[in-house]
DNA sequence: TTGACATATTCCGTTCTGGGAATATGATGT
DNA sequence: ACATCATATTCCCAGAACGGAATATGTCAA
């Protein structure tokens, strides 16, 4: 079967560092291809190809203006990624979470902090 | 140059759906390879290969116990991904953000809501 | 030691990739 | 019509991927 297509999935699309850089540039606002080429050190054909991938997964949208094409970020498509990593966020913030829980418990119950907070992992 | 190695980067490592599934399984706690093979519908060699990739980028860690190998999630390595998508979170929550801003302005200034909120994007 | 079990590795084939170079498409201005 | 600018596409290549099948490694039990 070989590797999945980069356009199969937002996860595959953002696996490429250059593509993430392009999204970062577009996060500042709608821009024509040339502006991306200038900001990053990528050749124009490469930028166009990456933009094609990003647009096929819906991460960017295009609008023609004269002989330029303005690309704009469509951040909604990053939600699946955000949701997926969010599941792990509390794990790498575990220490802080426990502190928060502890403080919340202190505030709420005023001295009855004894919940063992189910030590999974 | 061809495509980047899956072990080059956490982003590349999690691009594969099967690898994300494995991480999801391990989020519940340390498990031997066989348990992952049972929970998911992936052959044992494939699971081992995916675990190797995940371990090379640091996403999982291994511990030998008898003839089994217990794999455990190392969620810290997902932070770069979390941080990267976090930059976009406020964009896909924009409507809520604007509502929040609006309400804050209402509360703070009591009726002077006229700031055009700089329409970037 | 021998056999059964748990996991890792190697070999193979198909598929898809990112980059470079060259070229095609398309719009603007004169 | 023409030259120029802005972008997209095609052709090519080396490299890497996943999956399957087979095999190697390593551990326990008797």
C-alpha cells in the first residue's frame, strides 16, 4: 500500500515542515503566492505545489485577484488535529493539573483534599 | 530529496493513522505489544515497526518484563504539536472570541462598542 | 534441551513523495 | 499582438514509506 497520500488527511498535509511554514505565514492574513515565496526560502513552483496540497485538504482557500492568487488560511480544518492532541494535553500538564485540582479542592472543600486522582500511566 | 523520514519529526510520526491509534491505546496506560495487536486490527510485525518509529521520535518508551515488552506513552513529545496548533486555536474559535471581546467591551465601557476589531484574514 | 510463546527484524514490491528544471497557463499593460 | 508578470503544471529522479510473508531473536516452562 505504501505511505498514505499527503492529501489524504490533514495530519499528512501538515507533516511537511515547509507546509507548516506556509500556514504560519498565512496565519497573518491573506497573501499572494509571491509574498510567501519572498518570506520563506522556497522556490515558487514548490510553494505552488505545497499550496495545492494544502488546498486539497481544505487548509487554505484561494481567490483570484488580477493576475495574482490570494491564499487564505482556513483554520477550521486544523480542528481534528487540535482535538486529537488535546486528549494528551492533560498528560503532559499532569503536574500542573494536579496542582490545580489540589487548589480547587482546597478552595471548594476547605481542607478535605484526599481524592487519590486515579493514577493511570 | 524525496519525502522526509517518519522518524525525522513528531509531526511525521503521527501522520500515520495506525500510529495515532497506537498512541490512543497507550494513553490508557502501559501495555505489551500483544495487547495493542489485540485491540487494533494490525499485524504484530506492523505494530512492532510502528512502535519502533514512535520510540525513535521519543513518543513511547519501552520496558522489558519477562518475554514481554511494555510500551508506555511519553506525552511530553507531543508538546511541539500542541504548541503549533494552539497558535491557530483562537482562529477557529474566532466567533466566540469576538463575542467575548464584545461582551468584555460592553462590560468595561458600558455602551461604546465601535472598535472595528481590525479585520485581518 | 526442547518446544512454545512474545517480539523484532529482514526482504520484497508498490506507491507516493519533495525538489529542480523547464514549460504551460493566464492576466495586465501598451 | 506583444512582452511581461504571476502562478500552475509537467517531467524526472532518488528516497522513503507501508504492508505482507518469512525469519530471527529472546524468554519462559517442563
